[in-house]
């Protein structure tokens, strides 16, 4: 079931407390996301993301905040959250992929945010190929 929540109060509380906002849940079935509606995505490995967008004069600004629970259970709750925010101007036809690494050999989930004409889709997808490819080597000789 998909539920949308206005992010001004819900998102602010979510980000301050490190909790998930009550909003739409991204799944493998892309859903169109209304402006200012918060979408919560479980990225696995104790990580979740909250995404929303705002239409401004220069285009659609998409904001995603990822909260990962890290560290020992004995630490205070506030010390166990690693929070990072991504902001991007996404034009029609463009997309953004955000993934959180897990332990070696474990599958990684990623979040794909895609703008299709006049709608935005937020979808949970398997790890993108580029993230699992070997590192690109420099052409410069080391010396």
C-alpha cells in the first residue's frame, strides 16, 4: 500500500530523530511521486532513504536523505546514525542512483530516482552494474 505524507513536519521529524517518515514505500513497481510527498525506501543493511522533490524556477530539485544505523548497540541512539543528504536538479529523461554498500558478498539494494516528462519515479532496484564492476585503472604509470 502506498501512502503519501507532506514532508514539512513529517520529514523534519524524521530527519531529526533518524526515523523513517510515514510516506510512500518505494518498491520494484515504480510509483509517480507528487511534489512535496515523502517516499521512504528500505535500502537494506540497516539503511533507509527519504526522498521528495520541489519544482523551482530552474527545474525539479530532488532531495534524498539516507540514514544508516551503524556501530555497537551500546552506543547512544544518536551516535548510531550516519546521515547523508543528496540534492540534485533532475531534468526530464535523467535519473539518479543511490546505493549503500553492505558486507562483502551480500546483495546491495539501490534507489533509482527517475524523471519521466512531468512525473518522478522512485524505485528500489538491484545494485547497479557500475557499483559491482572492478575499479577503473589509471593510464598513468606509477612510479
